[in-house]
């Protein structure tokens, strides 16, 4: 057990979502669900974040921004794609300007389905991501050189 | 006890006490907002986590500045608790913050620069009142040495109520509490990303956090000096003062920097200086 899973700081980015999933992400931070119980803090800063929560299907204008945010996060890090648009592009999949899912741009660790994803499933997704975060940390300890890049990252 | 032992005890114990204070702060804040809140040891988990992260450095000089911030904060506290000169404590204290500002300026992020500028404004805002606190202590106890101030049986608070109120106001700025958390904040306000800490990550951010814990203990130690004649009252005063800061934190929105500067100087001028002037007048116009 590392400290990582006790203090996951999240970064939330809206990659051309309809705001439905974003509202649910923020709902998880309100007193009703109070994720700070688990040490989860919403940082507005990729350099402080461990978990990248990303909603929407990524259009051609924010491809670079998403890549930039992902690269600024120090390892170990995990990406949670929230909502069906983030998973596959959803109803916007065929649009001329939509990449169709977060995993077309950056590697994704956890997919949280739903339109909009419910706060309970978002919290469940983040908890699943924490397990992956631990594994990545252990992999970094075994092989410090390989920890610089996540698997699948080019 | 010999001063050096006190200094070593401070260096070893202050991060633990400071971290616990931060944990209690987060818990009480959560309860005030109708939440359960994080575990008491959450600040330690956070720092432990930050040390586990990869070290990403924007410019090499950052490392030096952050380390200097931590070291000079520890030196300032060690001087304080070994009964050294109050003015020297203040100088080391200010120097450590200047290193934090330099660290933020050494990166290329505009958010970091805005944070650094705001941190400088905060230093300008609180510094006069901190100096007035030292001068007030001197007027009452006739010494700048912490060891003499603490040993004197004079109830300092009876002579310096105005200075104490001014100090409490400055404490709000120093603890990064809400009307005056301009440069960076413990809350999720994000208009300048994370201000002065924007470009620090992983172990460097952890060092800043530990320096902040050292700072908590020094600042609350100064509250103790006002009530040094009776340790029980002093500790009660520290608890009440800190609780008051949390209440203020949760009831005010953030002020602009202009207002921070004006209020800090107005209160330092109106209450602090008037307090000292009255003391001077009552003493028959003699600086003791």
C-alpha cells in the first residue's frame, strides 16, 4: 500500500462534453458525496494531479490541449474517461470534428460509461483507477527507467 | 533547557505538530461545510504521496529556492524556540518567503508569476504589523530576546491588545485563509491555477508543504508570547485564535489584492500604532 491511493488529487477537463458529465463530476465533489473523505482534492493544475478525469469526445481544437495536460502530469498518473462520449464518441462519433473517444489521443486506464455518468459510478471509476495507480507506482519502483512513460504512450 | 536542545526539538517536532494542525483545520472546515471531511492524518498522506511522485523540474534553480524556503523557515523557527532575537526571527522568516517568490519567478508560467507578485504583495501587507508586534513586545518587556519575553511575568496582552488584534489579522494572511488567500490556496479556487505553487510538483511541493507546517508552529508561537505569563491561558488563546481563523476562512470570499493591502496597513496603522503610541504616552513619553 502506497500513499498514492490515500491522496489522489484529480484534474478535471471538459474535452467538448455537453456539460452533463461535468456537472456529475462536480456533484461528486459537493458535500453530498464528499470525496475529500478519501483525500480526493480537485486541483486545477496538471502538475499537482494524479488522476485525470476527462469528459467528452475531444474535438479537433482540444486534441493538443489534452495531450499537453497529460504530458504535464508527473508519473505515476491515470486517466479516467467519463461518459459514453469519452469512451467512444457517443452520439457525436460520426461528426467531422470529433476524434471519437479519449483513447484516440491519450492512453485511458478506466472507462466510466453512462449518459450522463452517475456520481456513484464516477467515484467507483476513480477507486478502480487508484488500484491501477498503485500498480504503476510498483512498476516504477521495479524499473525506474520505464516509469517515465506509461504503456501505450508514444 | 539549553537553547540548542529547544531548537532541535522544534526541528524534529514542528512538522508533526504543524501537520496535525493542518489535519484538524481540514476536518473542522469540512464539518462547517456539512461534510465528513478527510482523515486527521490526511496532510501526512498528501506529503507522503508527493514524495512518491516523479520529480518534474521546470528550471533547475527551483530546487535551490524551494530547499532554501524550507531551510530558512526551519532556521527562523529554531531561532524563535531557542529564545533568540525576535527581529532575527522575522528576518529569517521574510527571507524564506523571498526564496518562495524567487522560486515561483524562476519558472515561465504566467500563473506562477501572478502568484509570485501576489505573494510579494502579501509580504508587503503583513510585514509592518509583524515588526510592530516585535516593537510592542520590546516596549513591554524591554527586550527583543524571545527568552526574556517568555520569562517576564508581565501580562503582555494587557498592554498590547491592539497589536494582538492586528497580529490576528496578519495571521489570516499568513495562514493563507480566505479573504486573503491571494497567492495560493488550500481550497479549490482556481482562477490563477495554483498561484505561487503552480510550477512545483512532487517532492518540491512536499517541501513547500512541510515548510508551511514549520511556519504554522512559529506563527502560533508568537500568539503564545502575548500570553506567556500563563501557559494554560496561552494554549487556550492559540486554540481560540486558530478556530477564529477557520471561521473567517469559511465565511468570507476572497478579497482583491488592493483590499488586502489597504486593510492590512489600515489595521496595522490604526490599531497597532495607536496602541504603541498610547503605551508611550502613558509611560510619560519615555522609550524604556
